[in-house]
C-alpha cells in the first residue's frame, strides 16, 4: 500500500483512556484537524456537569445517545445522526451521555 498524508490507519493510533469514562483513538493531521474515534461512558449519578467547550466539532454517532447543552438550547443525537458545532464562544457547549449505553462516535476537531 502506498503511504499517504490522507490515510490514518487505526492500528497506528491505539485506543487509550483519557479518564475513567472516556477512551480516544486520535489522528492529528498536518493541516490543523484532529480526527478521533471516541467512546464516552455515562456519568455516575451526582457527577458535576462538564466544563464549557468552545472548540469546533463535526460528529457522527455510531452507537448510544449523546446530548449537548448550548447557552440557549439542548440537543440529543443517536446512531446515524450528525452534529456540526462551529468553534467560538458563541457556540460553547457541554456534552453528556443520554441513557446508560456508552456512546461511540467519530469526531473531527478544529479551531
């Protein structure tokens, strides 16, 4: 197989734990975008809400359900849904798992 700056093989990017409920497989491109496969487990009852995030994301949900809270509304997405959140403070958001199933999704991150 020919090497290419456009191909990121999963074997080269192992799944690793970032915390007790988040696992990530990440490939960072040379043109300012991070591509990630993520598995986010539900928070136990009483877990404080996540911090605000102002990074831009495009997300494709593979399994489970995820919610995002914005300043003026909330959304929920499940398998096959796509989400696009632009970068910046006017689009700040907080993620959370909806239900008891681990959410599996592919995410791009950009500034």
